[in-house]
C-alpha cells in the first residue's frame, strides 16, 4: 500500500483533529508502511509522532506545510525531509519563517537561495 504523504494532526490548529498517535495507529491498522506528518508551519507534533510510529512499526516521515508569503507567491508548500540533516534544515526554515509575521498567518517564510537547505528536503506540492 502507498504511504500517506500529507497527514495533518491536531498540532495544525483548526486544520487537523487527530493526534499523531491516532494517525499512526490508523496507518498501522490499514497496513500503511510509512506516514508523513506535515503540520502547518511547525514540527511540534514530531516527538509524539516519532514515538507512536516506533511503537506501531510505521516508518515516520517528517515534514511541514509551510506558508509562502512575501515571495510573490501566495499559498502553501509541503516539504518532506529525507535525513537528519534535512530535518535540521527544515527546522531552520520554520524558525526563519516564524520570524516573519503577517496579518493572516502566524508563520511565513521567505523562500530564496538558502545554501544547504535544499539537499535533504523534498518539495511535494503547493
């Protein structure tokens, strides 16, 4: 069975309702081998997601659904990581993004040439 690459948990305030443990449990019930958690503008659900995935035997994939603002683009970008370095880079992007606030979103990122922030991060959609 194909992995779910766009799961959103209750850590995406007003967007998701299931906690990370429930998402992983359901993936295990459906025999989905891996699951990507991409909450909005943050990775706060990551520790609980990791623990539940390890317990249930589901391969966790970490990511974020990042707001694009001040770039000429208006929308969201789903980013997944492929390694520990990718996760570090993703956290750096989220931190940079949360330093820029707008009236309609808590976090926004200025996406541009950022050395080292692309090699282990995959763009999966807008």
